[in-house]
C-alpha cells in the first residue's frame, strides 16, 4: 500500500517533556516509514523521528529525486511551502532539503525496523536548552541512542504519531510527562553554561528514562519497576494529513 505522509497529534502543547511510546508493524508487507512527532506547532513546523525498513528512491521524481535510507532519522521540519509535493519528497529524503527539512541525526547503523517487533521509544525534549535525546529499545536491548542533540529552532508543541506509506502500524502505550530537568547522566554531559540553565532530575522519571526498563512487548507489566506517567496515556484526538 502506498500513501502520503500522515500525522495524528494530540491537543496539548508541551515545553520540556518526556515522551514514550511503542510501535509495532503487524505485517510483512511493505517497507516504509513509521515514527512519531513532537514539538508540533503546525503542519509545517515540527520535529519527527522516522524509521524506514529499506532503502528506496521515491516513486515520484518530481519536484526532486528523494532517496530514503533505512535506519532511524531525527528531522526538523520547517517547511516554507507546507503540505504538498515538495514537503512530501523532503520528508521521504534522508538528508537536508533547503527550506523544508533538516536531518539532525541519523542512526549510523542504518538498519531498518523489523516487522512484528515492538519497539519502545524514549524521547527527552528540553526546548529551554535545545536538548533532544532519543533512545529506542527492543525489549531490554537498546537499539539506538542519538546522544545529546542540540537544536533550538522549535520551542515545544504537541505530540503525535507519524507514518508515510506503511500499513498495519500499531502505536500503543503512549505516555508523556512534563519535565524540565534532565537525568544526571545527561546533565554531566552538558556544557557548563547549559547546566546552569537546568537541573538534575531527582524524580522517578530519571530512572525511567535512563534505564528504559519496561519491556516493549509486555504491557501492562505486572512485576518489577513500573514506568508510570503522572497522567494516563492520552488518546490521539486529532488527525491531520500533511501532504496531498
Ligand atoms: Ca508503501
């Protein structure tokens, strides 16, 4: 199945936030993009984490030839045109596209996702200091860690999920938590100037984000340390189609 990019975003806007969720592709069919969005301000301004299964040149060569690499990508979307062919191809492309998308990070392993596997993402976004940190787990194994990424373009916004031409995606157990502090391990890595602008997270969230302990495939977990948000997972409430 082929489709244009699609987003579903919640209503609430966030500053500093921890955002977790699980995705699972329940089919062996197709090899396209699955992911999520954060700091969504409008359909032309957001960050997205997107993961493709296989290398592929986009089938529409206009307005430019877009090549998708497998592997996890973190992109800043600031589209001058908004939804349409240009933004569509820029989202597909693994790289920078002027006035559309900037590739902030890509997983050097460049490995695609596997079907019928639950992946758990743990995202920290601290717009106050421009910090983004992404980790993805398969069960207890961390399969990707972005390290500390700094980008201050978007100062917060709404959370949601993302797909681009992939069918049978199941997102589950989406959890968010307002948080302006950072785990001590990340704090130690920060430049001194940024340390002075934030503080160490001494709450339970510290443990959650550092360890990523809960298994991706066994929700709700019955034993061991639990990852609980202060608020219940939010139903996705609104759907917006990004490209025509
Ligand atoms: Ca497809």
